[in-house]
C-alpha cells in the first residue's frame, strides 16, 4: 500500500506522460488545455460529480469565450470594444455560475481562458470551419483533461487500497 501522496504522484507522473505523448502525436489537442482541465477536475472536488461539474463549467467558459471573440471580430477594431466584450462576457461567467451545476466560477474561467489560449496557441481562428475550430478543440481538450483527472484519481485510489487480509485458519 502506498501513501495517498505517493500514489497520486505516481498516477499523475504516468498519466501526464501519456497525455503529453498523445497530444503530441495522435490527438491534435493543446496539452496545456488538458492540464488546465485536469486541475479543474480536482478543483471541482474530483469524482464523478467533479468530472461533470468541471466539464460543464469549462465548456460554458469556452462558449462564452467564443461569443466574446465573435463580438470582437465583428466589431470595429478597437481596444475599448475588445475590453468591453471581454468585460461583459466575464460578467456573464459569474451570472452563469448561479446555475446549480456551475457553482464553481473558476472552472468557467478556466474554459474561457483555455479557449483564448487555443486560438492564439494554435493559430486557428473563430471563423475556421471544421475539426480545427478552436471552440471544438478547446472543448475536446477540456473533456480529455477531465478524463485524465478522473483516471488519475481512480489509479491513485487503487494504489492506496489495502488488499483484504486472508482469513486465518
């Protein structure tokens, strides 16, 4: 049996390497977004409920970020209008957090920020059509990251559970 810290360390070490390898080779997703979502999973309390709360909150943030960028793209080019768009959409994130399934506003912000980092980190714009659209990419990355979160939690828990003692005869 391992200590909880050692078990979580081993779990995250192995799975972080797998996540990084997969996103560098097979899955064209930004690894930084999967790591943000992974942290969001734990910040939302872990387990099945943390997974659901994290993914829904992250996705709401991605969608609000998409709206903010669409407003910026359609408005006349102006730092003031861009700031107002981000400001109003930031307020929308807080309003959205009043929904029972979205009671952790930072997870919404993680999604919002991850959307923008996906746009700027991948070079794919909000008007792109297809699988490289940053909204889709950010949402898929957030789901994958939350998946790694729940797997790392289960793996760590499995390493800390004692095997039942054999009955003495």
